[in-house]
């Protein structure tokens, strides 16, 4: 691997080509360092980022939620997650989402890693956390229906990974990074 | 966890609200089983899906690529990946992408899991593979510049996971599922 970072392509032109209530799509006219020019499209991300949290109900049990996902029109099992609000740190957002989605706050959050979804097309970043020392506290969320909260034993993680409704790569990354952190602790 | 799968919301109306060369955004008017109505937006996915491949150069060495990512306007390290073309199986697409992006075909592919990116907003699915028994074969890709191919020793995977330019959740999932499969083999 070359030591030097490659020279970034030059952005000759940026233009908004489509937008809706939630999404903005931008076309980039790029000139690569070898002279090649191409037009790429990308989605403008929510610049404050998002969080996803692996909550420990006790040292042997994780908490998951089951929630409707419009993209796949299916109910999916996953971890609490959400966007970072204006004025919040990632940790504050994580604690708020835990209170809204599973009815617990966390006395201790440990960062796993910041991840992207598909960096070729999206800028959105999500910070993954583990949450320990939970205490009951409920905040009202904006969900159209109550979320189902599921206790999942750590020793049944293979069954979770094999499920067709546990598919989101950011949640899988968080789970496997959690197992790695526990193994190395 | 309740045994029965929840009743899916009813899609009262679907409409295309924005589109560009690559993206199509759809608004869904939904009625949940408790009577609540909401409008959700989602991106129409490429319905044939995509593949990502963890290629083993030898039993102790993975192959990675370094490539420009327009979404983050940065060079990112990751695994070969791409869309499944019309008429291809996921395995055929994986082999073609390997030939285009790293100059090798694979005699043996092993499926790890099918993952989603963010199922609340996107339907796109990606199948993750490990690739073994590589042989040299180069196909021309459509990249604007040659991709840098990087040999990464398996015993330095922690350094890879710690890098700020190895961030894509689908690639992290593939790497950690690979380590898990190797540990259990």
C-alpha cells in the first residue's frame, strides 16, 4: 500500500438535481488526478450524523427492538438508533434514543466505531456505542406505534445473526464489534 | 418476543416524489394496524442487489482496494463490490467484480450473509461472500482511475478496524463475519 494518500479528484461543479422532503441528491462533475472526468451522483447526508446503541440489560443480555422499516416494507429486529439532534453530542443522542425506544437511560456509554453506510453515494456517518448500567427512564418518541423491546441472551447471538429480519449492516457491525470488545476485555 | 409477526401497515398510496439519473425517491402513505397514519419516504432500490467479496490471497492474507468515494469525497479502503448485472447470479457478479477490481477470479465462493444498508429508507440488499482459491484474470472495469490493490495480513485486522478510512458498515460486517467463520472452522 502506498504511504501517501492519493490526490483527491477536483470537484469542477456541484448541482442539486433532485430533492424531496427528506432527501437531496447532488450531481458532482469530477476531474481525477489522471485527467479523467466523470459525473457522479450522491445524496447529501444529514451532517450531524446518527447513533446506534447496543444496550446491555445485564452482562448476559442485550436489548433489541422490532420496528417497521419502510425501505424493505417489513418488520426488522435491530438496535435502538436515531439522528443526532441540533445541539446534542453523540452521547446525548444515544441516551435520548435509549429512553425513547427502550425506556432506559445508560450510566455508561462506550464508543465502538464510527461507520458509513455506502461512502460512494452517501456522506452519512453513524457512531456505534455499547450502553451499560441502564436505569428505567421513558421519553416519548415519535413512533407511529409502540416498539417491541426484546431481551436477547448473548449466548444466542448466532441465532440472531442467522435471522432474515436482522440484516442491517450497521447493526451487525455493532454486534460483532461488541463481541470482539467483550472477548478482549 | 412475541411469536407472531406483527401486521404490516397498509400502503394507502405510493408516489414518486423526486428522481435523478441514479436515484428514485418514493413517498408512502401508511396506515398502521393501530389506525395511525404517517407519510414515510424511501429510496427505490436497485432490485437485483449487490455483492461484496472478502478475497483471500492466501490463507493469511486478504486483498483490499483503495478507491475514491464521492459520498464522503475521500479515498476509502474496502473490499471489492458492485451491483449484480441483469442475467447474473450473485456468485457470477462476485466473480466478475473480483476480476474487474483486483484482477483475480475465485474458484470457490462462500456466502456469509445478505445485509441491508438502512432498511427504514432503502430496500437495497447486498450479499457478502468470502472468496478462496484465486487465479489471475483481469476484466476491464469502468473505474475512472486504476484501483490500488492492498495485501492485508489477517493478523493485522485490528489495525484495519481502527482506521478512519475503513468505515463502511457492510465491509466491517463482512470482515467480522469472516473472522467468526474462520474461528469456528
